[in-house]
C-alpha cells in the first residue's frame, strides 16, 4: 500500500467557454453547479456535480498548459456509472444532444457516449447485472 489512500477522483476539463460547458452539464446531463467563479482566466471556473460524480470545468489559463508526451497531448475519455443508462440517453436525446445508441458490452456494461461542447468524450454505463 502506498503512503496515502486515494479518496476521490475529480476530472478537471479545460474549456474555452466555461459558461457554455456549464449549460451543457446542467441542461443536458442534469448536473448542479456546486461552485462557480466567472472571473477566473478567460472564461471562468465551475464545479458541477450529480450524485457522487463531480467534474471541474476550467478556462485554459486556469492551469499551466499540459505537457506533451512523445510530442502528443494526453488524451482521455471520462466514464460515468449511472443508475439508468437508457433513461439518461433518452433525456439527452430529448433535449436535442447527439448520443450513440445504448449497447450491451462484453464486459458487462450497457453504455452510450456523447461529446460535450468542448470535445470531451463522455461515456455513461450501467452494470448489466444491477
């Protein structure tokens, strides 16, 4: 065991337009604003959450530029476990946001994905056994 126990993981997503990202996370995905300061950086900072999930949205000037690894910027996707993946997809599509179809995966999850206004890939999954 390492020197410290990890308590949580909260992604910090860099966004050129934090207010637009906040609208997406609240209006499309049902998150609530937990903290917000529009005076930080070019377009502000916000922390949004839904249940135990929290995401921070920050102006590019909020943090130093990400280092490149082998000439590439790090890439990632963000996976959210949800209680009813089909209902969430229906709600996302109902407000006019594009989403993939729900698919049952060989690893025991039913999932779909969307791309947020800043290009972040968001995956939503539900355990097929639960």
